[in-house]
């Protein structure tokens, strides 16, 4: 009889641990991050120089960054 009680306690603690881990995963998975790398690059002191020297390249870089960030941020 005593052995059965010990086994039940082990089972209960295992279930509790699994439930806590599941809750932590669910809570952490709900957080979203807003990426702002294009703005960060445009705030760089050398950005105006890059835009003047290579305007098309700079434009394409910013568009590509925005597109990739959108893919990461959008809900599935």
C-alpha cells in the first residue's frame, strides 16, 4: 500500500512539472517583438552619405529589410 502512494506522488509531481513547463512555453510564445532595423540604420550618422553615394542600393537594402521584418512579425 505504501509503495502505491509513493508511485502516485511521483506521478503527480511529473504531471505538475509538465503542466508548468507547458504554461511557461505558452506564455513566452505570445510575446511579439517589433523590429525596427531600417529606422536604426537610417538614424546612423553615415546614412545620408550612403544614400547620396548609392541611392538605389540604399533603397533596395531598406526595402529588403522591411520585407524580411514583415515576414518575421506577421501573425501566422
